[in-house]
């Protein structure tokens, strides 16, 4: 198996740090990329795509959470549930699906494709 070029590894790590909201945001990778001679435009493109994916994921999760929350709150106000609180078993997720049907992604605000 061939090893990836250090610049590819640093670009992937930068994108992953940004998309994962890592507290250091991949700043050490930016320094490494500069040392490796990666053009600033390439670094900015990776940052743009990673932020877009992070923001799109957050919006999707927030939307699904809001839908599930509204359903739980409405169930708590129906006559059948009078006196009962909606319960989510401890340690159990709300059952919010993450994957969405349709296109794998949308372009970033600057028009970059993330697919």
C-alpha cells in the first residue's frame, strides 16, 4: 500500500478538524501545509468545504431535533397523555435519522462542490 503525500494527509486532517468542530480547528495543519508549499487558494478551498459540511450537518440535525421535540411536546398535550410526561428512556437516542435522501451534498456558498 502506498502512503499518502504529507500534504494530502494535512488537508484531510484540516478538513476533519474543522468539520468536527475541534477546538484547535486544524491550525497546526495550516502551518504544515504552508511549510509543504500548498497554495493558499487550496487551503481556503478545503476550509470552505469543511465549514459548509459542518454547517449543513448542524442544520440537518437541528431540523430533525426540532421535529422530534415538537412531536414529543404535542404528545404531552393530547388528552390521552393527560397527566403523563413524555418519556425518553435514559441513555436512548431520540431516534433522529441523520441520513437524508436526495443529493449527497449542496455546493458551498462560494460554489465549491463537496462531492
